[in-house]
């Protein structure tokens, strides 16, 4: 098959520079992480309703650690993640495959930074029965939604020439 022909037919298979191909897997990953946190939070809320209100409280230090974890991972993922993705995926001299690999790697790392504190907050809620800890889990879901991979982000991170090809500004 003529390599130029696959581009003209709109095929997304095997083209690492194609944002739709790159974003497909990332979208599935992000949706799974978000849904997983929401289900985990629901299970915690269900279990916590039946807990003994006189149960031992968890040490306050664990809440401080969870807050510090959120402040040092999830918040920077939201505030600085775009800059990190652009620097990694948009570096000069990279092939389309290298740009795609860096973009995917950066987005997975940001997802881990956003999700981790939510899991910690969820465990605290589960152990203590205090549903206020679910606010931290909710923040992680919100952070994942804010850093959710988008085609425009791909273009912003990897487009070094100003020419966006077939996906242009209407993508």
C-alpha cells in the first residue's frame, strides 16, 4: 500500500503523529481513572454509613500528609502540567513517534499525580468513616477532568511549524 494513500483515506492506524490515534488510548485511561475514583468514593460512602460513630479516629498526621500530597502532586499537575507536556512533546528534533511517546508519557504521569492523593483521601475516609475526606477524593476527580487529554492540547504541544495539516484549527 502506498504510504501517502493511508493519509488521504483518513486512516488513524499506525500513525503516531495522528492526534486521534494518540488520544484514543489516553482517553480510555483517563475515563477509567475517573470512574474508578468515583466508584471507590461511592463504596466508601456506602461503607461509612454503617460504621460505628465511636470508632477510633485516624491520626491527624495522616490528614496533614494527604493535604501535603495533594498540594505537591495534584495541584502542580493542574497548574504546571500543560507547560510540562509542551516542553516534553514539543522539543525540537523529535520524530512524530517520539513526540507521541513523550505526550503520552507526560499525560500518564500527570494522571498519576492527580489520582494518587484521591486514593489516599479515600482510604482515610474508609478508615475513619469521616465523609469529609471524600472532598479530597473529589478534588482528584476534578483535577483529572481539568488535565483530560484533548486534541487541541496535542496540537499546542507538538506543532512547531504553525501548520496543523489535516486536523487544522477545526479539529
